[in-house]
């Protein structure tokens, strides 16, 4: 159920549906920024763009866009 996580606030500026998953417990919690690409309504894949400790400053849209571009360049 990859769509269960909320859409990241930075997603609106990017024009993409980047989601954020909080993973861990207490001080060992991380934010995982990812996107779901659906091949069919029931099949798809998750693309993880960035993993960041929850206590670090939030990712800004420009930084997230750079990470996405970098990942797409590696995939080509």
C-alpha cells in the first residue's frame, strides 16, 4: 500500500506526487521521500529519492528536484 503515506508539502511546487514515509522509532526516525509509478492500476514500483533523519531541516523543493533529476539521469 504505497499510497498510504501523505504527499510531501514540497510536492506541490514540483508538480509530482512525492510522498513521505516516517520510518523508525523515537530518535531513530527517518523521512523517506519517494514516488509511486504505476504500470497498471494494481502494479507499479516505488522510487526512493532521499532518506533523511527526521531532526534535520526539511528538504526544500529545489533540493528535492535536484535529487529527482540526479536519479533520472542515472536511470538513462
